[in-house]
């Protein structure tokens, strides 16, 4: 019995030697990677601060693009005149301008026979609603719509010139009054409705003129525009810097911090979308008369469309960031994905970068967000995906250093995480297979690819083999 029990003891001694001392230094080296309480507070403070500034940035960019970009203003004007509710409200306003400045009843009396002149009053009142319907129909015609768009664009350019302290269209920034002049449109519609030209010529010069800004409001508006112009550029840089600094300081927790940054993007985007919907509705319902609310709600939806685009873009960026963090994590799907991609990333880096470049060009051509339509957005997006791809490639190569192509396809031959057979071979009794694996785990932990818990679990599994 004693002789028969000896071989297992020898086998145990041979196949399961005590862990060598060499892997201990890497583990000790990884200890400083654990975040202290002060550093955790600093990282979270940076993420929260960047998110709050990001919310302000979205609002400043929206004002800059919506209010100060003439091309965007023209597009919004075209959307406004094509909206039925807004077109109906504009029709009522234009007909009111005609009736307020032209004695329609007197004009009818001059046209009717003597025995029918008494009908001029009832007829003029009865014609008001048909005239409104007729104006609504005329506003749907392309030529009339273009007249409205041109008048709106001229007024907007005047406004921008005033706000940016420039001169243009014959106005002075010192005592200028910015207006939208629809008088030509009023006269054209009057002619379309059959009013005589002599009556239309008597219209006062200010008919159909909408005052946008008076000189008393100019100084504050100019200061606000200068602030918005500066903030819309530099706040974006500041937000990205703060997020990047938070990830950099979270050594040992960088993947988790990157995931939290993705969540921050999603939360800010959702807040923007909620504010756009509920905040706009609350203000309109509190300040606008019930009869005008439908048109004003449509007006807000069009004028805040850029705000909605920004909110949806932030949600998209956040989801992509979280997906990148998950792909670099320890889940089975993520590990399997990296294992499958390891041969290509390690042995065919040129092909890998070419595929990434093709995907990058497709996204740029698609341009799902406004930022990808600007030169700085295209460059920033390219730099971020290049850095992320290189970090993932290096992590994958470290995890699966022996990955190789099998035949014509790609199959990972891995001895990094789970090469149990190699660690149990007799001729490896004095080797350093376990030491290599522990050292590799320590490197991944120090680089932030593994959390403290994940590192402890992987180290225990390696020592138990």
C-alpha cells in the first residue's frame, strides 16, 4: 500500500511545483495601480464636471448654429413656410395686415353698383376667412415661399451684422433696428386676392414689418454673441480634455472610467432631449395664447431641431464608447472576439488598419452627426478611433501572443490565458509557463485592461493549474 501511494506523491510534486518567486515582483508592481480614495474622488469629479460643462456646450453650439449661421437660418425658414400650422398662422397675420391698413369695405363700395353698396360691410367681413384660406394656398406656392425665405434671410443677415458689430445692408450698429420686412409679400398677396393696385399703393411703409431687435437691446446682445462664439469652440476642447484627464488618472481602472464616460455622454444626451421636449412645451403653454400654441409648438420643434440632433449624437457617441469599453473587458464574448481577431491584428496589421480605414471613410460619407460634417470633427473622430484601435490591438497581442492562422482561415492558437496542458507537462516542471502568464496578467492589470477583482481571479486560476 505504501509503495503504491508513493508515485502519486511524486507525481504531485512533479506536476504541481510551488509557484516560482519571479511573478511576485510584477504583482507587487501592480499594487500602486489600485486607486486611492482621493484619486477616485478626483476622477469622478472630472467626469461630473466635464458632463455639466458638456451640457452648457450643447446649448452654446445650438445657439451659435441656429441663430448665427445664415445657411441654417435659410433652411429653417424653408421648413417654417412648409409647415401647415405655421403657414396658417402666417396667413392670418398677413390678412390682418391687409384689413388693418386697407378699408376693404370702402374698396368694395366703390366697385359695387349703387343699389348693392349696402352689402359692402357684410361682404368684406365674409371675405375675411376665404381670403385667409387663399393666402394659405398662395403661401404653398414655390415662388411665394421663396419671397418669404429671401425676406427672412435678409433680416437674419442684418441681425448677424449688428450682433457681430459689422455694417451691412445700410444699417448702423449704433442705433439700428433689425426687422423682417414682409411688405412686398403683403402687396403681392393683395394683388393675388384681386385688390386694386391703387389701394395697395396706399399701404404704409411699415405694413408687414416685424421688429426683431431695437437699439436699446443691442449692447447686451453683442456681448452675448461674443461669449457664445468663444464658448462654442473652447468648451468642446475643455470637455474632451477633462474626460481624457479622468481616464488618464484612473490607472488600473481606465476601462471602467472609459465606460463611465460613455454613460456620461448618454445621460447628457438624454437630458438635452428631455429639456427640448418638456421644457419647450412648458414655456409655450405658460406664455402663449391657446389659439397660437399649435403654430408655436411647430416653430419650437423646427428651431430646436439642432438641439435634438445634438442630443441624439451624444447618445450615439456614448453607446459607441461603452461598446469599446466592453470589447476590451473580460466578458466571454469580448474575450472570444479578441481571440478571433488576434491572428489578424498580430500578423496582418496592415490589413487590419486598411479595414479600419474603410470603415472610417464609410462613416464619414454617412455623416450621422453634424460634427462629422466639419473638418475638426472628421480629424478628431479619426484620431480617437486610431488611438482606440491601437490600444485594443496591443491588448489583444499581449493576451494572445501565440495566435496564428490555421490553414486558409483564421484560428487562434492560444497559450496565454488557458494553456492548461502545457503547464501540466512533465518537462515543464522547472519551466516558467505559470510565471509568464502571471507576468502577462500583471502587465494587463497595470495597463488598466483588468480591474483588481479580475486580476485576482485570473491570478488565482493561473496558480491553481
